[in-house]
C-alpha cells in the first residue's frame, strides 16, 4: 500500500476508472470496483486506490447506486469532520460572492460535483435556502452540513429564516433513499409557516413556491440570459414559448417590448406568470396563453407579426438513449419558429440537457435553418450563470446552451 492506511475501507478500481478519475471526473461505476478490503455500510467513506495500491481519493460508497463511489476528496490527509465541510461551504460561498458580486438575493450556493458536494444542490431564495440531496453520503451528513450552511451565511450578514428540503424526486429511490419534502429543523430557529417567498432578479420580482414549484422552485441558471433577451426586446413583438414563471417574458416587457405573449401548456404556470406580471406592474402589454407550444406554432402564420420568438423548453432528453428523439423535438419547434419570423426577426433558443451537446444542438439548428430556407446570424452564445459553474472534465455540469440569432433571408 503506497499510502498510510486509515480507518476507511479501501476500494480498488479498474484501470478504466483510474483513467477517468485522473482526468478529473469524480464518479466510479459499479462495474469499475475491482475489490473492497472490508465491510462498508452504504453512505460510508472509502479510500480509492488503483491496482498498485496508489491512493486516488476518498468517496461516498453506495451499493444501491450504479454510481458506486462518488469522490469527495483527493487529499489523503483530509478528515471529514465539521471543519472540513465548513471549509467547503465557505469556498463555495466566497466563489458566489466573487462571480455574482452584490447579486445574491437569489443564487445557487452549491452546485453538486462542481463544488465537490456530490449530489447536493443548494439554492438561496432571499432568506430561504432550498436544498435537494441526491446522494446517500450527503444525506447521512446533512445534520452537519445544513446547520453549517446557516452559520456561514448568517455570519456574513444574510438572514436565513429556514432550510427547505425538496427531495420529492424519484432518483432518490434509485439511491436507496425515500422521497419527501419539508423544512429541516434548525436548532433554535422557529420553522417558517409559509412555503413561498418573493425574490428579485434583474430588477423583477417573482413569487417563488419552493414547496411545489419545479425543481427547487425557480430556475436561476438563465438569470443573465434573460438580460440578453431584454436588450433585444425593445420595441418588438415577443412570443415567449414554455414561459413557466414568465421570466423571459417579464424581462422582455421590462426591456421595452411593444407586446409580449407568454405561452405554456400548464394553466398553473400561466397563472403564475400572470401573477408575477401583476406583481411588477407589467401586465399592461402582456398576454398569457395556455396552449401546447407545438400546436400553437403549427397553427400560427406570419400574420401574427411576432418579430422575436423565445424557445426555452424543458429538457427533451434525460438519457443518451433518447437523444435522437429529442433532436427531432428541438428541430420541430425551431423550424416552426424560423418559418414564422420575418427577415430581420430574432430567435432565442436553448436546451437544458447535457446529453444534447453543443455540437448536436448546433447541427440541429443548421438542419432546421436549411429546411426553413433561412440563414442564422448568431448574435451570441451563452451558458448557465456563473453560480452554476462548469467543471472541466465533468460534462454533467455543462448543460445549458443558449443562443441568440437574427433571421436572414
């Protein structure tokens, strides 16, 4: 053994896993574990070594998961106590303060593997933290981590009234955990009674239902892409498809759009978008429509006069197996939007699936443009906001693709 034996079980991994880990990826799959030198309980820590006994890192073990080990450290001297997790939280928070500046009313504080907290998401919505835990190792240590989150932010002058767990996701069952949601009981702090909060992003207020809204309640990753839309929208007639909370539509309206139509298949989403418009006094030049976007774009003609269309659909694929089907869905909506837009019109289009890579998405756009008999003049390409950092060699952290085009004929 080429490192000092510690109290943890040692897992030897295959050469394939060793190569992946050496390149920076933190996951070891079930088929890549060659041997264990003892008994390990799920959620416990193992030291990972290669075939020659060389130390690679330490990670959470879970026999229920195809991702058998998730590395949390590559330092053989680390001790995984409260001080360790506090350092990690402070690193993550200091990074957000650096890249987001004073824009901290709502932001992502921890982005899973990109912040070396495997399977943990933490979003700040004003004075509420919403957490989602998708790894058993983190779940077993939440009584250490969650109070430390509260401590770090309050010591920095931010009032945090509560921590809400959004663990109502099926993937937890694949990890051997139960689903559920509710406030985490912080010592000495009364549990809030409300499950919604008002945030402000780009000067626009939103009522966030963090108990029942999608994911953690609000999508923070498009924050600065919405500002890019606002700059283009002045004086234009804007169609915002898949509007959800109305965020792109509201940024367009605030940016000076002549007219904005916000569309979603969910009546609940449409009602929420309308309430957010009323909250900001922006409903005067806005229309809200509950309809299937595919059907709407098919039925529309250029007579509607929209010269800016925004396409922000949900992920059409969550696995490699459905990429081709997803590509057809993306092409269909983009092709229809391109046909509807006049010469000189604008298109904002995006994908939030990391399986739909930048290369695949751009090829889909080229194919759609060819079929629509238009040229695309790219204004800019953007990704997720920097509070959702991309960790090189961990492709799962690079997922959002956002494009702004002008239509040329």
